[in-house]
């Protein structure tokens, strides 16, 4: 049940970010642009970790 509570809080925080205006300033014009950039960075981090795990699994 804790997973669902954490998921719900995370979802609400995303909605709060998209609603607030001018949360991100330079270099982003809107909070949506900033959020898009953040998710892109998160995606790159996840790909990097998956790549490292695959290499580690292959070496074993």
C-alpha cells in the first residue's frame, strides 16, 4: 500500500509543477519545457544505469 501512496504523492507533485506558472525561468519559457528537460535527463540516467547493469550481468 505504501507504493500506491508514494505514487499518488508523486503524481500530485507533477500536477502541481505543470499548473504553476514561471516555475522554471531561464532557459525555459514555461514549466512544461523545464519538466520535459527534466524527464529527458532522467531518461538518460536510466539508460546509463541499465547499460551498466547489462555489462555487469554479462561479465558474470
